[in-house]
């Protein structure tokens, strides 16, 4: 993250106030066509941005979509590690994001230097890293996993293979419990998913006794114990849409509710409650919410801030991602 900030300072990050008379939606569409750009939006960004995007999804799926398009510029509305992943898979394309300060608490919980020292303590272990990590951590990893394929990839490895799992300890703990594998866990977490309040959740479930509680595996174990279904963001969306049930409490970042309500407008979809210390009644990522239409417009107009990944890091990071894709073919 620090290296990216230094790069932005060098080239000059322009984020000027936008005049009130500018039609942001029309201008963003114009710039997209003019610059042969593709707009990617993660499920967790504001709905107004999702509605403008060419592709909406999770971080890996979006990066794969970007790599497959003929666009010259990838505009990634998400957080910085997602932009990095896009750059890793599309090195010859320009990758920009609306706000470089849109970091990720989970990715930032694993500084590369400290993780390298941690890894050195277990020389006979391979490193499986959740895709929600920096390019530097991907470069230090053997295999990248997602919340949708991590379980199957771990199960595909030999039983005697020793594993370090990073950076999300909650996801690692969930996989360890499901597979019976004793993995060494890096102690990282997502501030959004660990902020879900069990006390408030139980009260909400009492108010909606027919509701199904669905949760992302980044949630803490005592929250997952109460879930009717556990899955990745994309899996949660599919479950809510396909299920015959009519009411759902959703235990992940509240941005996904926009797409859920579009896909299943007749269903009652409720965000899981955050802790008492959170001013919002739902679980929202402050970094994802740093993506705004104004910043998206400036980002496309000035083509800044641009994501830069050093080539030596990019090549190693790409190898761990490609290893995941190779393993996933047979799962």
C-alpha cells in the first residue's frame, strides 16, 4: 500500500471537485467509450456504481473478466488489492481505481515483511493465501484461494502436506474445521465481518423467526455457528435468489443487498447487524464506500491513480493465482 501511495504522489493524484452541472452518469459513459475502458464493480460498492459497471462480481471473477476483454483501461471500483490482482493478470493494460486510499483491513493485516518472517519459521509448509491480500503476499504464496474454492483446494492436497493459511484466520479456521486439516493460521481478519453482533443478530432473528441467516466464512466462528448457509459472496447471492424462502438475514458487507434486491425484488432481505460501536445498523466497509461517482469520473478523466505492481512481484503473484486456476479445473 505504501509503495502505491508513493507512486501516486510521484505522478500526481488529481481528485478535483466536480462541477454541479456535470451529468456524472453520462460523462462516465462517454469516457468509457472514448478511452475504451471497462468498469468493474465489486458487490460491496455503492449501488449507483454497480448500476454503471460492465461487470459486477467478486474480486477474482472481475479480474478474469477484465483480462478477457479488449479494453485498454481497467477501472476497478473496489479496493486496492483488487486493482493489483487485475494488474497481475493484465500486465499490459492500464489499471486505475477511484481512490487509492480505499484499502482493505484484511489485506493490510498481513505486512509482507512480517509475513515473510512468519513463513520462514515453517520451511516445510506451503502457503495458501486468500485472494484478499496484497500482491506482495500473493508473491510469497504457493497457491491463491477464494472463499468459493478454498475448501476444495485444501481437500485436493495430500493429507501429509503441511499448510500455512493467510491472511484471514476466520476463513482458515472454518476450512480447518470442515476438512479436519490442522493448518498454521496467520492472525488476520476483516473488520466488517468480525463486527457482526451476535446479541443483535439473535434479537433480529427473534423478530423474524422465519428468516434464514446466511453468512460469509470470514465471519467469526460464534456467528457461523448460527448460520443456515455459509458461502462466498457470489454463493450467498445465488442462495438467496434460488431459495424458496422469502426472508433472509445476510451476514456480509451490506453492498451485496443491492444486487440481491434487484435479483429477488419480492424477497425480504435484511443486513446482519453490526456491533453497538458502529453507527450504521448494518455491516458496511468504509473502504468500499470510498468509491463514489465523483471519484469514478475523475479517475477516468485523468486516468489516475494508476495501479503499479513491480514486475518481479507481479510474476510471482501471477504464478500463485495461475496455480489456483489450474487446480480448480479438476475440482
